[in-house]
């Protein structure tokens, strides 16, 4: 580079160090300036604090298990857990039996939806190739068909579970389970099936 | 002429039209939900736009931007809670009109005003951007470095109540931008090199996960604090007579023109944003309508004038804020800062070169913005009874979905390299947590984004200028344009201090 041989480059550390000193100076100034009132304004209600900690911890866990467990399972479980506890506004011991039962049934449901989706996609693909229906081999078309299937399935479930949904104890489980399954499958269709993002498969080999 | 047709062709095809329409609908929904901002919407949809063709992706983001800015008026009018700070001034007359049973007219007036403001500012954008961009021909490294500095200091001083907090977060953004390898020598430049040298951090902080973290994840954590407040209940209103009488709109020509001018001008000043523009235009409209000669209804009494003035300014900001983005590469507000990041990722380099060599792309961006405004008018008028229903979506359901969308969005950028992609999720989460604590302590996050975007420009040109001047650090004071920028930067820091002293 021009001038390097004479040492005219301020160097790669010049600006980072300058920023470091600037931040240090300003932080020191702000620490001493902060009032007790400002500190008090930052307090968070207990229930919300629990939910924030849960969200952060589960997000870390999600990142750690994402590759091993796979997108479908880790996403559905994260979503179910967060929606369930957010719905109740806090994490209380008496909520755990419902949570455990809901988590298992929701995971099974997600797996069923995913398997059905894969089956539809593959069937369309094979059919398209065997019968030379070009449309059937299109990734967008198969994603659309799976989406349609999902919409019909969810509509049927919502209608048939209409009376159960109104019972407050099961409402949170149903809402969390259905949302987790729907969002997970929707994201899978958009990112994996349409945009070919390599979402980790994890333990799901099919 | 060929470039004009090429621009039209790039936008007016089924694929792009559908994506812009989708962006518009999503934008309106995001804008209508209190707590969710246009910036967050753009950040969340960045990964999706990344998968699309250049103009299609930019169109999607512009759709979200326009939709979210105008959608914020829905809760402002119906509930008295602005969807985001841009709609604060709409609350006064909008809520009063709802109480009078004129919710339909207020919603319709807000949409028409948003459309007028958006289109007029689009004209300003297409007229002024090439002129300002031509000015950049005279820019060398010293001018570019000081331009980046002025962009940073303005946004740092305007976006925070406390100047020190604004500068601190700006410096933090710059520090993040410097992470990775040196642009000149490829020297490793990460903290704790023994630990981090083998991580993808060596390549620096990826802009999209950083944006998603700062605006998506942090917002989720911030909104969790209010989750116990439950869902908002949209009032059961009869929404009728949506389209405002044309004669009434025409009689407000002075308010509309002045609000457009205010919105476009304020939007074009880096760092100012719509919340200042809406108050200025509201105050101006108040003054116009309270004149004894005025035949208009008095602003503040619950009238269309009071809704339309801030809404015109609000959407005029969208075109105005894009002027410095396209011509100088300096964003007008946090939303356009994210848009600028998207443009850079898509290979669009703002400045004179864009207007001299990629005019078809400029036309395409302008047409995409035009189409976004047309869709905004159409969808909002057609869905005036439907969109208010999104207010009843419970936050308990929405926040986890946004969190997952943020995570997968951060992952999708490097979606083919699983390890690097998973690492990006970590970046989004860490910056999300930092962003949350910053918000809690009333620190602005917009300067961080600007620091991240402008860090490279600042460093490369600062070092290049010093090298070319033979190690003379005073080179920045020998170039007239650079001196003007330095004076502006100093002015933007000193002015708030003087104002504060005067007030106290």
C-alpha cells in the first residue's frame, strides 16, 4: 500500500484503541452520573423477569442443540415452551404437569405434520417424474400443496376442538401446540423447501 | 430511456409485484401492532429478501417499510396507542375522531394522507438524489471519512436524550465493525484471539444477524415485560365512510404541501427521523387552522386536518430518508439504516456511481417505492375493517414466533454452511441481549447500526487519507468539504449541549 514503507499507515489498532478509550471515558462518566431514579426505572416485574430469563436460557439451549436435534424438533419445542409459559404470564410449579403433557403431545403432532408434509412432497415429486407432470416436481408447488394440507388439517382440528379450546386449562396447551406446529412447518416450507436453506435435520432422517 | 424501461421491467413482473404486495401486508400488520417497529420488520425480513433477486428483495423491504410506517396509525386512531413513535401526533385528533364516531373517516384520511406524503416525497427523492450524488464526485478519502463521521455524530446526538449515551453506542457500533481482520493488512483483530481466532468471528460481525439481534431479539425481550398486560381489545366500532371527501382534501392543500416539505426535509437530515417531523407538521397545521382567515377545522378538535398533517409528514419521511441513503450512503433513520445495510449486501453502492452506471437500478427502486405506496393505499382502504383485528393477536403468541423468526433469519444468511450459520444465531442472540439492556437503560440502538455500517467506510478512508498525505493527520483540515463535515460533526455534538445548558 501507498506509504507503508515509510510507516504512514496509522495501523490496524489505531481506531479500535481510540474507540476503546472513548467508550471507557464515556462509560465512566455515565456510571457516575446515573441516579437512583434511573436505576429504579429499570426494574422488571417478577413474572416478566422469569419469562425473560427463560427466553434467554432456552435460546442459548436452542442454538446449542439445533444441529444435533434438528430444526423441526428444536424449534417446535422452543416455541411450545415459550408460548405456554408466556400465556400464563409466569413460571409456576403447578403449570409443569400440563407443560410436560403438552410438550410431548405437541412434539408428536409436529412430527406427524412434518412426516405428512414430506410424504406429500415426495409423492408429488415421484408422480411428476413418472408421469412427466412438470408442475408436480416444482418445489414451490409442493410447498403450496403441503401448506394447503396444513391449513385444512388445522381448520378441522380447530373446529373439532372448539369446545375443548374454551376450557382454560387446556386452552394454553392447545394454542401453544397448534401454533408451534404451524409456525415450525411454515418456516420449514419457506426456508428449506422454497429457498433451499440447509436447515439442520438432526435426528430426523426422513 | 433504455434504463427507464429496464427499471420498469425489473419491478413490473408478477414475482416482484407479489413480493412487494406481501411486504406491504406484513408491514401494515407489523406497524399496527404496538411495540413492533418498521425497523424490526425490515430486519426480520432481510434474510428472506436475501434469497430473492436484487430488485425483488429490495421491493419486499420497501413494501415493509411503507406498510409499517402507515400501519402505525391504526392503533393510534382506534386505541390512542401509536403503533410506533412515528404515529404519536396522529393520536390526538385520531382518537378524538374515533370518540366522535368518525373512526372510518380518520382511518381513511390517514391512509390517503400517507399515500400523498409518500408519492410527493418520492418525487423529491427522484429529483434531489441525483443532484446530491453528483456532489460526491468531489469526494476523496478525507471527505468520505469525515462524511461517515458526520453521519455518526448526528445520529448519536439526535437519537438519544443523553448525548454521551448516543456517542457511546455509536462507538460501540464502530468497535463491532472493526472486529475481524484488518482491511489493509489482513491482521487478525478480535478480542481474546486465543479463544475466538478459530470461530467465524474472524470474518467480522455479519451485519444481518447483528441487525436482527438489535431490533428483533431485543424487542422480544423488551416486550416480554408487558406480557402480563394482556392483549389489546380493539373497540367494537362501526367503520364507515372511509374515503375522505375530495373537496375537503383539496381544501387542505397548504397543510399537505407544508407537511410534505417538513417530512421530506427532516427525513433527509441523517438521524432525525419521523417523530420530529410529525410534531413539527402537527404544530404547523395547528397554526394554519387557527388563523382567523382559515376555513378549515381547528387542529386539536378531532378533525381530519389533525390526522392528515402528521400522516402526510410521516410518510414523506420515507422518501426523504432515502435521499441521503441513495446519494451519500448515509441513512436518515434506523429503518433506512437497515435498508442501507440491505442495499450494500445486495451489491448496491450508493453515490454517484449508482446514478451514472446503475440508473436502471435507481429507476427500479423508485418504481418499487411507487408500487409500495399504491399497494399501501389499496390494501389499507380495502382492509380498513380487517387490519384493526390484528390488534387482538396476543403478545404471548407473537413474541416467541418473532424470536424464532429472528433466529432462523440469522441462520438463513449462511444457510449452506451449518456451523457458520449456527454461529450467526449466537451473534443475533448476544446482540439481542445487549440491545435489550441498552433499551432498558435508555441507550439508543440506531447509532450501533450506523457504526456497524459506516465503520468500514470510516476506517478505510481515514487510513487511506493519512497514507496519501504522507502521515499528516491534519489532512482533514486542508480539504474544504472535509472541513465543512468536521464543522457539522462538531456542531451536532455541541448544539445539544448548548440547548441543555440553556434549558437548565
